[in-house]
C-alpha cells in the first residue's frame, strides 16, 4: 500500500495498471488512441505552421510529448501535444531568437514545470482568476484567426507583420491580390468541418476536410499553395535527439519566454485535467501532472519539437472515444508516428487554405464566446479584468497581459476583502449589542471582524485616533479574525507602542491559532495581556481599572 506522499508522485499509468487492466480495456484504449491520432494529425501540422515552424515540428511534438505526458502524467486520460495557447508565444520567440532560442526556452520551461511539480505548486497554479484565463484565451483566439487570413484568402504578401494592427493594415492594402481558388478551397474545407460537426460529430471532421481538399487539389491541379510548395523538404520519422545549443546571454534573453511557456503549459494542463475529471469521475494528481508535462517539454526540446501541454479538445475526444487509461494517450502517439513514417509524401498535397480553415475552428473553440459574454454581464471588476487582459494580449504581449491581469485581479480582490473587514469601537452593526454597555470606567473595547491584512491595517490607528482620550485598558476582540498577515501584525505592534506611550494596557481577546502564533513572535513584553475569551478579558480589565470589585459575568 503506497503512502499518500508516494501516490502523489506516482504516474497514473502505474496505479491504473496495478488496479487491474484487461483485454477489454486494451481494446478500448486502442480504439480511442487511433481516433485521437486521426484528429491530432492535421491539427498538429496546422498549429506548427501557425507558430512559424514547419509541419513536421508539430507532429514530432505530438509524438514525443504526447507519449511522455500519458506515460508520466498524473491524469488518467490526458492527451498532450502542441496547442493553440502556444501559437503566439512560439511565433514571437522564433521571430526574436530563432528556432534554437525556442528549443532553449522550451527546455527551460520543462525544467521549471518539474521543479513546480516537486515543490507541490499544482494547486497554486489553478488559482489564476477565471476572468484572466478567459481574457487571454480569447485574445489568443483572435491572434490565431488573424494569422490565418493570408493563407485562407491567398493574399500575395511577402512578409506579414507580427503586430495585430499593422497586420490588418497590410491585409487591407493587399486585398486586391485575393486568390479565388484559394478562397474556394478554404471555404469548402471550413463548410465541411462545420457541417460534419453538426450532423456527424463522431466523425473526424478535420481529417476528412483535409483529405477531401487535398484530393481535389491534386486531381484537378488547382493552383493553390500546399504544404509541399511551402515546405519542400519535410523529413519522415523522428529526428535524432540533440541538446539545444546555448550561451549564457541566450539563456538570459529567452528566460521571460520560458516562464511564459511554463505558466501556460501548467495552466492549460491542469484545466484540461480538471475537465477530464468532471467527464470521467476520476481525480488527477496535479503535482505529478506538472512533472510529466515538464519531462515531456524537455524531451520535445531534445527532438526539436515545440512546447506541449494537455489539450482540452483532444482529451475530451479521447474520453468520448472510450479511453480507459493512459495507454490510450500512449497509443495515440504511436499511431501518429506510424502516420508520419508512412504518409509523409501524401502530406505535401495538403492545401494551406484547408489548414487555415482548421485553425479558424480552433480559434472559435478557444474564444469561449459564451463564457466571455457571461463574465461581461457579471461584476464590473471581473469585466474590467477580462477586457484589459484581452486587449493587452491582442495589442501588446501575452506575458504583459497575464502579469497585469493577475495583479489587477489580486488588487481588486483585496479591495473587496478590505470592505468586508470591520474595525469598530462600540456598536459594530446597527442591530448589534453596544459592546461598551457595562464597561468599567477607563476601559475601551475594539472588535475586529474578518482577516486583518495590509489592505485594512491602516484603519486600526484611525479608529484609535477617533477615540479621543486614551483609556487605562484597551480590549481588542479578535475572535472573528481567522488570518493575520505581517502588515496587520505591524499595525497591532504600532497600536501597542502608542498605548504604552499613553499608559494604556492592551488585552488581546479570543485569538485564533494563526494570529496567536504570529503575535507570540513579536514579544510585546509588559503592557500586553492575553485572554481566552471576552469574559476573561473584561474581568482582567475591571481588576486593573477598578481594583477590589468582583468579577463580572458577561456573554462572550
């Protein structure tokens, strides 16, 4: 029997096989793996081309990373490979640092993910606010769709700018070069995918559209750009592994991109695993999933592939196809390798317009338009965060968008939390009892309701100033304070210092464990007492303010 700690870092493949795995399970996994491979084949090529790489790089990534994510990951049915979330980042890294810079960034991102997994950050990564995730995902969808306009319309443009606004200005300037044959092939492929998705969702719409478009182009010699005409030298099979070349300066220059890749890989992998849990009823191991994703990205870099993560759509297809274990994901990678080795010559006939149609559908799925509209109708703060993240993703940079979005979300959350915290003397609410009632002379009482952190710590001194003349004893009731941060503790320390200077004794009442532990390390010394409850605090205050009188009994 494995301990909880051992299970946490045990790949799901191991525990699934140990729990019992029969011929029926293997048959189901083989069918699911073949189905996902058929879906992943055109998608991997399209995503690679959209990222500024050759189509074989996408297939290599799907094979190597897809195999390892299933072999070592913490999810039972996760399918890994290149995804739309990486298109923008990969394109920019290749443009700025070359393909060797991308390999180095992917390798570093993989190491970061492994460290994050063993540091048990699997749960932390999932706390990125939903409006931020929705905003940057929708922004990536817009960028992906925009990047495919040239290939879908057949525009004669030598070099398309990377910036969003400049890109569309160039598109409009060259709209007179639109090629009707290319547009016709693209519209046919797009219509076929949409119709098949509605009428026959179980069929591999992407692959059927690509195959039909390729056959028509080859048979009728339609003059459109294909994979073969743009990438005449596509290798078949897997390349030999090779350590990416690097220098210290190169490491420094690609470090921000590596962080972005690691962040996106972790977020999307864990989101995909959560979706899979909801569909299957099983529970993934988030930390082991990060470790598996990290190893997969390191290996992908060695084989010259792209960054990889869990793919939500392919994972859902795997589940709907009847997958029982990680064996399905492993077989999906094996089938893709077979396709690569056997059909590399056939892939050259695939029209670029058909792949653009696939990416339009990928972008539409990523946009999550219903969620976008739903959040837009919610609170003003969530709407602001989502729109700002979306705009920064499209117009500036994905890294900036995530950083600003998360920071703004945290600030708004803390602002809302600070409004829920009350620091009051006397009556705290209109329907509360007046806590000054029955107090001895020269005794004052504060009550703090809610977590006492840096967002509200300044209010404590303001309440003290409004009190006027300082009493002999000040009771600070903290029964409703579950959390105290360093700033809050510093504010209480400042309160004690001001009270000591005025000759006032401070009694802290009903401290919860976390605040009590933090305050105990401050060593207030004389001038501070502690009470387990308000009754005890009141009796201590009476003994000091009115010595000789008997203790009172009052409800805590």
